[in-house]
DNA sequence: AGCCTTTGACCAGCG
DNA sequence: TCGCTGGTCAAAGGC
């Protein structure tokens, strides 16, 4: 590619990696994501992961959720939809093509929240550490079908599709040149169960996290590694609430936070979020937040600050 | 031999 | 209406 990000990789300094995810307007509606792409069953939801530079977020090697939580809590950011969790090893494509780290978020109804919590807890407890399987961090098989350098973004965005025959789920991952994932967007929901470990997909945490029998109907359950995501779909408003750490729009857990936006009018669509495989164990990047407050990241734009250090501290799956 | 990744080009949507 | 950006498809190469 010439023009894309490749060149960037080498030249960009990690020191100032601030990338902005501004493709869609969080506050309003996602133009592209919403309705269209799915073929009926799926609704589109997006999960954006970003690191906010503004936040004094540092990703220490031993970054643990707790630690993250503390940090989060201390920083009081309101208006932020955060999803915590996910991003485990932030290694991007080049290294692990099939294992893009991603975060999955789904829309959930408040009713399901409880369930989410439940799941979360379970997940937390069962999160294997190795999560990342070959197939995918979430347990699904993804195929990379495109890569593009987004304007305004220092990092190229990779497009992945679920390998499943009938599954139209797609996800976009932005990775920094150092391999850190700066943003992840999920579109659609899997209409099939995750590949079983024995099938080739590692049962890793990802799988555990994402076990969704089927999302199909009405069940908006969100499972996030460590947290559940709740979306508020009020008149068009899309607020995501993370319950894991307890983010109700204001607090973020810490690590990579993922923001998912559902633009699907189908509100009923269920969403499922998956945590990354690593979940708690791999604290790599984790902090994402969409802060609306300053207007800086108005929902749509996220700033991510990736430190090289974090990268070096980052541990790769394997 | 098969599958996946990478790259370039094309198309669509939005400003 | 034109331009720009994002997203997707298709082809080729590599593993």
C-alpha cells in the first residue's frame, strides 16, 4: 500500500500517537452503521476503543482492572461512555492477523443488565488468560478484507469480517504502528455460536466471554470483559453505560474502554459484547473513553494516546 | 492445496 | 454538483 499507513508505521513516533476516531457521530447517529449493513438479523453496533490522551491514563505493565478502576474513578469524567474492557493484547494485524483484538459490545436492554452482570461476573471468573486464540480473540473467526488509512488518524484501519457463512458481522480495528489497538468498531452481531475450542478456535477467554447462544432475538445482552455495556437508547441518544466497573456514563473502568454504539433502530437487536480474550489478565491498553465533555471527543472522535512504553510493556499472547 | 493477508481500485455517502 | 473520506471488492502473493 502505498499510500496507506504503512509508511506511517515506520515513521510515526509513538510518542505522540494520538489518534482520533471520528468517523461517526456518537451523539447522534451513526450514519453508516446503523441500519444498513445488516441484513436483518444483525444490528449494527460499534465499539470504539480509544485511549484518551487527555486522561492521564497510563498503561502500566501491571495494569490491572482494579488499578484501572482506581484510576478511573479518580478521574471524574462525565459524559463519557465507556466500555471497559477489552483489549487485551493490543497487537494488530501484522503480527497476528487472525487475532485482532477486539471488543465487542452490544446493545442491551436494561432488563438484561442483570444478566449482563451475571455474565460479567462469570466471565471474570473464568477468563483464561491466554485468551487470544488464533481464530480470534472473541472466539470467532475473522478474516481481514481491507485496510485503509483514515484521514485524521495516524493509524491504518483494518476491516475484518466474520468468517462464518451467514455471519455478516464486521469489525474495524485501528492499530498503531506499534501494534497497539487504538480503536475497534463492531458492526452487527453474530448469528451463530462461537466456534468451539475443539473446532479450532481456542476456548480462550474470548470464547468464554462471548458465549452467546444466539443472539438473535431480543436478547440484548452485552458481555464485556469485565463489564457490561449498557446502552441507552433514548430518543436517538446513544449512551452506553458500562457496568463493569461501574461506568454509568461517567466513570470508566480503565483499561481499554470500548464504546459501542448501536445505531440500529432495531433496538431490539441484541447485542453481545465480547471481551477480549485477555480481559483482565492482559492489561494492555485500556482506556477508552469517549468524552463528550470537552467536546473534544464528541462521541465521535476519540483521542488515543498510545505510549510506546505501553507497547513495550504489553504482553503478547502466546 | 487452501486460506489468509496485503494492495489497489472502485463505489457510495456526506459535506 | 464537486470533492473527499470511508468502506468494500477483487486480484495477487505468501505462508
